[in-house]
C-alpha cells in the first residue's frame, strides 16, 4: 500500500511538470510577452561555438584533455532571452560540427507560445535520433526563458525547497601524487571529493588523497575495471577508505557482472554511461543502486526531471552530475538538485573562461538564488 501511495504521489509530480505548459498560458501570466503590434511573437534561436579551457589536464580511465568544446545558445521571445549550452566531451560523440548541423534544422519560429514546452521539445526530439547535448542546449534556453517570463527560478516552479540542496563533490582527475595533492588542497572548501579511477594506480590515488584529507570520497571508474571479482575486492577495500559510492565500475555492456557486483557490494553502485535518457531508467533498475542524471546525456531539464521522479518511484538513488560546462548548464542542473541524494556539479569550477555568473557553492553546498529561469547572468 505504501508503495502504491508513493507511486501515485510521484506520478503526480511528473504529471505536474508536464502540464505546466497547459496550465500557465503565456498571455495569462504576463501580457507584456505579446508583441507591441498585437501579433503573437515567435521564438528565435541563435547559437555560437565556444571552447572551455580547463585549469588542469583532465584525465579519466581512457582519455585526457585540456579543453572541451561547447555550443552556446540563445532563445529570444519578445525581447527576453533564455540562455542554453551544449557541452561535448569526447565520449558523447558530438562536436561543434554535429551540433551546428542539428541546430540549423531547428525552426522555432513556428511556435508563438514558449509555455508549450512539451510540444516544442517533442518537435526538437523528432528532428534526429541522439544529439542529446544539442537538444539540451535548446531545452535549457527554453526553460531559462519561461522562468524569466514568469519571474521565477525553476526550483520554485517545480515546487522544490532550495534549502535541501546537497553538497557538491569536487572532481580529482587521475594524475601524479604531487598534482593530486595540489588539487585536493585547492578543493579545501568542498565537503566531498569525487576521484577518477580505472587505471593501474587506483590504490595509489586513494592513498595519496588520504595522506592529505579524511573527507568522504566518491569514485568514478568510467567503465575502467574489467573483472567483476577484482572489482568487488577493490570496492571492499574502498569501503574501508571512507568511500561513499562507486560510479560505473565496469563496461555498461557487462550487465550481468554489474548486477552481481551491485548485489554483493558493500557500497552503492551508480550508473553513468549505462543510463542516458528516461527510457534507460527502468532497464537499469536492480542492476545498479542508482543513476547519475546529466543534462547533456538526457536532452535537458525536462527529461532530467522525469528521470529523477521515475528513479524515486523505483526506489533508486539519484545523483545529479555534469560534464565540463559553464555556469549556464551547471545552474540549470542545480535547479533540480534538491531532489538528489548526491550532486557532482563542479564542471564550471574546473574551467578558467566561464562567461556566466550562476549558482554558488557556499561552504561546499549548492546555493540556489531567486534569479528567474536557471539563475544566471552574463558576466
């Protein structure tokens, strides 16, 4: 009976998010959004490429990089502008070229009501399979725009309590002991560290960090471990080192091995590469303990909200994560963070050329503001 009540309650939350576009007419909420001529305005999309410069070389189990390509988007409606972003780390398979090609197909001029988010996003999704980061860039800009029209931040439109935001972890990439120690000292304000593993020096990484701090750690293996017995032994050791959970320990294709690992692990096992869109959530239930939701994987804020509520219905843990991003995408994901068990929203903190001011991390905790939309301003 309790499960049924929870299902109905959370299903109601999902439904509520879907009908906001129907229950909030643009004209009812703010007559000023009508064009001065009396004719309905239409939506206009603009985009431009940008490269993020990382403060340190970023190394994970299978790659290293010093930059991340992004596409910055704007959706304008009657003088108001919503901002969005597509971040394209290598494993997503997207690039400036592919995102530009996709966005060139998007014709928002056919829409005169930005509150029809479900219809607009369904149209965008229908243009091509995949292209999730490109789709996220439009979705984020639309949410920012709608929030600005009603003069409310999205965590309030979702009915979330901003005091319930989690601490964000700060990511420590794979590196030499000296550089790892430097990174840990730079992250002194953060209450939890996220450590990249998956190479031959995993224990050295953890021991190096433990020589500097006793803060809780979460680890991300990025599919780097190949043998389930070795993975279990490693996790058992990590459990003695103050590790909170393990993210994507083995290949997303090794479903049976990961299910066995989750069943026997003393720590929660979180799906990252194995779960991208809302359609994947039910498939990873019972295989993993929880999911890592990222706007660039799932297509934006609307799908992320659906995924979080579905995961909660299924009794799974929820983590809100990110790529290397500006404060635009990080602030958008942060609007959802009060529903999360954990957050890893530090992508903007790893770069040196952020062009937005957005959410702040205060004493390690994500701190939301009353700035309308996704909560950002251009610097």
